């Protein structure tokens, strides 16, 4: 499992957090940022980002598609259509 700070961008484990254009939300287990200071969580006025076992997830029912999270995501993983 990917651990913050341990990624070497080798891409061999398959857990790297490179942007995937076919996704419309963060991956189920996005752990790139610490939840305490994750830009997506901090920018979301709808509180649509939630934690699941320490991973950041997007609750699509709460999301109003303002797209502010896309602008602040440091790894550009968030895609909302």
C-alpha cells in the first residue's frame, strides 16, 4: 500500500497516484495528502470529501460540482464532469 512520503515514482506497484483522465473523482484510496491539510478537503464548502480508513474519498451526493477542488489538487487527480 502506498504510504505518504515513500513513493519514488517507479510506477511498478500500480499504487502511484498519477492522474487518470478516465476518473471522475479521486481514487477510492487517495492518500497523497494528509487529511489534516488536504487542499481538496479544505477548499470544499459542501464538505463533500470524506475519510474512509484514512483515505480521502468524494461523496458525489454532496458535491455541487463547483470545481474548486480541481484547481487545488497537487496531483491533478480530480476529474468532475
